[in-house]
């Protein structure tokens, strides 16, 4: 339902039709050969993940129904994955036994910046989290991205801090 999208777009872009030769869809096993992991390297450390490890992890995620919504944008003219973002749902007993959602691993390839594709990905996943009945959606981001996420209504929480232990 397009009316649920939060953002305004230029040049006839919509989350369902992000551009010429650009297809937005769920991650597939075959995306290993379309540069999916190389794209994630533009975000952070990926390491040396073999095709076998990728398949094992993909299948584990797939086995958790209604939990991992890994979305990609493929440039079909090059068979390359050029954008991705993930929605993860975490089931809860609180809030009427609904779920919280997190938006994770948002990346748009360097050569595809400025095409509103980050907006398309986040907009779609925010809508999805709402449609799926989550009571909130959250994310962690670098300071310089705060303004970008504010466009969709994300706010820094005045009462919660993000804390972590890194191993
Ligand atoms: C950013 C990402 C997060 C990702 C992390 C990786 C978004 C909105 N946030 O915080 O999803 O997992 O970077 O960084 O995309 P790390 O390798 O330091 O954990």
C-alpha cells in the first residue's frame, strides 16, 4: 500500500519502483555471487565469509519465520546488489505480546548515492514494521546519519541509552 510511505520522492522514484534497472526484493541465496557481502563491506567488517558459511547462515535465518526481512536492491543491468537494509523482528511478551523491530545494516553502494535509495530502503522497512504490528522500531547510527533517520520520524530517546559490550 503505497499510501503508507513516509517520504516524498523526486523523479518518480517509489520504494516499490526505485529506478530504471533497479529491483527491490528479499535477499536470495544467489546474491552471494552478486556482491552482497562486498556491499556490506562498505558498512563494516565482514571478514572472509565462504559461500558455504553464507548458505548456512541464510538457511538459519530463513528457518526463523517472520524474523529476518533482508531487503536488497539489485542493479539488474549488472547483476549486482547495490543496496541493502534489514528489518529484524524480536517477539515480546510485553506490549500485548507483540514485537519490536530493528533496522540494521543499511548500505547503499558508493556509485549509487544520491538516488534516494537509502530513503527507499528505510521507508519500506519502517512501513513493514508498522504493518507487521510492531510496537516500535529502532536503530543505531553514526552521528552524521541522525538527520537522515529523523526524516522518517526517528528520534533520539531522552530516557534510554544505547549500551554495548564488544567482544
Ligand atoms: C551501524 C548500522 C548497524 C550495523 C553497525 C555495524 C544502521 C542503521 N546501523 O550502526 O545496523 O550493524 O553499523 O557496525 O545501518 P559495527 O561493525 O561497529 O557493529
